[in-house]
C-alpha cells in the first residue's frame, strides 16, 4: 500500500532524487519548496518530464510559513525534512535569515507533524557541522591527507556537540528539537547527521557542494579556488546510498525512531579535497586541471570522517558506491547535461 510522503525541499538536490525514487515505486508525493535555490526549477521540470504534470502535488511555499506547512503536512505518513539554508558562509553574512530558515523553519515542520495527529515518520537532514571545529582532536598531516590519530573509524554519535558558526547553531537547534520531539511527544523522528553527499541533480557552487562544483567548473571552463592546502579530508557518500538510508529508517522505524545516526561514506570512502580528488578528476576528464589556492576559511575542519558503524548495526546499511565510481557517474551526468549549467 502506498504512503503519503511530504518532502520539504523536494526540488533540491537530495529531495528531487528521493522524489524520483518514491514516484518510481508508486508512492504519493507532495513536494514543498520555495524554489529559492539554484537548480530547483530545473529539478522540478525534470520530475514533471519523467512522471507527468499530475504525478505529484507541488506546494510552492516557505517553511517559515507555519500555516502553509501545517496544511501540507496534515495527511502525511512520512515527512522528510530537507529544506534549509545550506552554506556556512551565507550564515555568517546573514545569521538572522539562517536562523529563521533552519531553526524556526524546522520547528514549524515539527509542529505540523505533531498537530496532524498522524504521528508521521519524521526524518531530519542534519549535518556533521554540529560537532564544531573539533580542535581538541590530534590530527596528523600526511603527504596528501590529514588523518585522525585516535579515531580509526571516524567520529561517532557519542561525540559531544559544539555548534560552530551560525549555520552550526541553526542546524544544531533543529537537530535537538527533532530528538526531543521523539522523547516528549513520541514522534517517530530520526536525525541523520549527513556528511558530504554528492551526485546527479546537484548544482554545486563554490560555497556548497564542492564535489559537484569542481566537476562542473572543470567541464565548463570556470575557475576553481581551493581554500587551504587541499589536504582537507571528507568522507563522500553517493546520493543513492543516502536514499537507501532514508528507506531503511522508514521500514525499520521501530528500531530507528528517536535515534541519531552519522551518515557519510565512512572510512572506506575518504578523500582529500584536492590532493586526492584533483588527480582522479584530471584522469577521468583526460586533461590537466588548474586551481587557485586561497587562505583557509574560518571553521573549516582539516578532517571530518563519519563513523557509520551504528547505522550498519541498527539499519544493516553500508555504502555501495565507491568514491571513484561515484565521481565517474557524476562527471558523466554533468558532461551529458552541460546545457543545465549555461548562464
């Protein structure tokens, strides 16, 4: 039997990919998006082209509008809350807007879920930025990567929170509210502290979505800036592997409800921002790539790797797509869709 899904930010990178998966298997989908992000209108057009103009409900509205989100959530069995302000740099420039979208907006969606009376499964896309700069950890510098001295599997959910930057504070506020709505109201909510997600339909820019941005810039002949020395390490997770987590959280909600999971590529899918990534991309494109190096950005972690063993233990999940294969897939998509990036 099909369920009613409400996807906030459903026209974004992650949202449009998940809506595509849901519609492909016959679920009832309502997309809630204000279309403020670059590429959202193109993603919406893609979904209409794939499934038809009447295949899903679309509500163009903002999560800061409490009435709109409450009406849209009243019949939802599952709410996947992806809408938000996504860049640290933007939050520094305009912290009030960042707070209203991420903290108040998330509160509005939670209240809509609670007041619906349906106790919908609630998935919140949080971020590893809730752990802050992690300056207390011993980080070793190698030839092409930074590594943790004492955390061979990466950072677990047991790590104390230390919100850093307005973005970290606003997303962290939502993170804690979602956890507490499970405790206080019994809402079957789950927090996913997501690491570096990449894949098709991602209109990356310099401030956010760096994997996609480097590929797009390399193919379209745009300049690339590296902030720092390029040895910063992230664990990369291909979009389809993330969507598998969403499905498992829903299907195994008795086991997952009220819990927090660190979700990323894990220790098997780490890569430095340019020292490792640059040569791989250059090899795929079969051409040399040039970049400009600039000063480190405030709060930029030298390394962040998710310890994903909790998700493996409780959900039975592991990433299936290697970093190299994922980069090849995304590069192929950008090459085949260059018209989407012409301005």
